[in-house]
């Protein structure tokens, strides 16, 4: 199995071809993990599936803001813009992240009953679904 691991130089060559350089965050990853981390990065960041690049990066930006990672905030902001996100979309993402984090802090801090909460949300969704079907 280990003999099948790509050499660091080949991985770096692929990174340079795709990204224009080898990001420093990859340079400290041990040889045994580098290929796996690079594959994961490509799959999540560059290939995607049902979400397009802008959607993925706006989600990443919201998560990064809540987790207060300045590296990730910069990364996801720049990639969101590269994928066509406007300043207005970035602002809306940040407002939504703030609201979600705030509500999370409140309902967890107040120890709102989880089962009751899920029943309420299910009822709200059923009501909205029914209202949409009537219109």
C-alpha cells in the first residue's frame, strides 16, 4: 500500500499546475498523509458535486467566520469572489452566519428541549409546505 503513495515532488508538480504554486499549508504535511490531504482538498474545493463553487465557498466562509479562523475567512472570501460571489452575497452570508451562531448560542444556553424544538420545526415546515401548495 505505501509503495503506491505519490511522491511529494509529483504532488507538488500537480499543485503548481493547478494552483500556480504549492500552498505553504501543504509543505508541513508528512509524506504519508500528503497525497490523501491533496486528494481531499481537490475533491472538496475544486471538484464538488451538487453545489457549485460559489455556493461551497459561501458556506465555507460562513463556517469560517463562526469558527473565527482568519486564514479560512480570507481563503473562502477570495475563492467565493473567484467563483462569482458579489459583495452583497458575501454580506448576506455573514449576516446569516451571525444569526445562526446567535440562535445556536441562545437555544443551547437556554437548554431548549430538543425534542420539542424538532417537533415545532417539523410543524412549521408542514405548514409552509401546505401554504405553498395552496398558492
